[in-house]
C-alpha cells in the first residue's frame, strides 16, 4: 500500500465530498461487514444507503453554523471484504485505516456491524498510545465470546478493553447486558448504564484532553428513532439527545469516529439511514 489504497471500491459518494485526497484532513470510509451479526443481518448495506440518502439532508448544520461545502473531506468509498472470512476482513480494515493514518488523515467510518470498530481502534492505538474510547450503545458488547467466537460484535468492546487497559472505555447509554458483562464492566470500564447527557460533564472531566475514539452504535437510540438495526433494544434515547451529546463533546480531542449497526433491510422509509447521514454530517463538522 505504498502508492495506492488497496481493497477500495467506490459505488456512491457522500454529498459535498471532495475528490482530492491530498488536500483533505478528514476521510470517510465505508465498511460493509456483518459476518458475525447475531440476530438480523444487513448492516453491510448501510454505507451505500447512507451515501444515497445523504442528498436528502442539507450540507449546512444549523446546530453548528457550519457547512460541508466549506469543509475539505474525502469519501474513500468502501473496503472490499471477502464475506465469511472474518480474519481477512479485519486485517484489511486495519490495513486501510493505517494507510490513511500514516498520511495524517482522520478517519470517519460507516459500518457494518460493531466488530468493525475493533481493527479501527487497533490501528488508532498504534498512533495514539493514550487512546480512550467513548462508546454509545444499547449493549455492553463485553462478552468473552459469543457462540464460541471472541471476534464478534457481541464481544468487540471486550477486545478493546484488553487492548487499551482498565477504565479507558467509557460506555454510555447501555441498557442491555449479561450479569457477567456487568461484573466485568464494574471492574474494567467506565460504565454509565442507561445514562447519557446527565453524565457527559463527568466523562469530559475524566478524559481531560486525551485522544478519543468515538464509536456510536445506532441502537443506543430507541427503535422508534432508529428502527433499521439488527438488534433493536426498547427503552432507548432520542435522536435529539444523541446529536446533542455529539455537540457536547466537541471540546474533546476526537481523533476517530464510527457509526455502526444501521441495517437498511429493516429500515422504515429510510428513517435510520437518513439519521445516519445526519450523524456523519455532524461528526465531520464537529471533530
């Protein structure tokens, strides 16, 4: 990968994206992967659909008084992944992410299921040894394994904790886990179960300027706001609350971002894909 990006294909382009990588600090990357999905598959279709529906929202963010038209960001397309070969898929994701990081780019990723965050965070950790992770999610994702596999979207944050060390993963919005996951979280993560905006000041104070990787599982929101996801969990947060939190952490040093678990086959009238496009817009403008 010295002179070109391997394993990349372009099927659609996010609105207002530049076609000149060299002049862009920020890169948008699609990761169409859902091999370990445990309930309803389809998240591999999300990057394409999010790009398609992005034309339905404005380039301008009223919240931030900023526009994508004034921002240089590059849409790299999707990583080409061999379906069913989890190990090779994860290696390709990490390799592509490192390619951009080695060139001073900040990567904004669209999954795909939540396991895609693992190789992305691994890549980021090589460049930011003091990295912390902020996770917005309905599920703890801290299982030691799921159906005999440690590399699973149900176990992804367990992998991240083992990599980063104790108390470096901040888990917000969690409202579903096993007893074992809860016990593990109490010892190893910063768990804010079923809490979001009311704890953000405490979270920001604890992080204190360290580099942050922000991973947003769309199911942190109630299925009423995001029906198009593989493992919907009732009793969640509103899209307004989640977008407000995204703005609340603008003061943090967010070095990487992903939004995951959007599943177009279960989406009603593209509600979730359009929300995903808005989340991407806000993230690109905020971080």
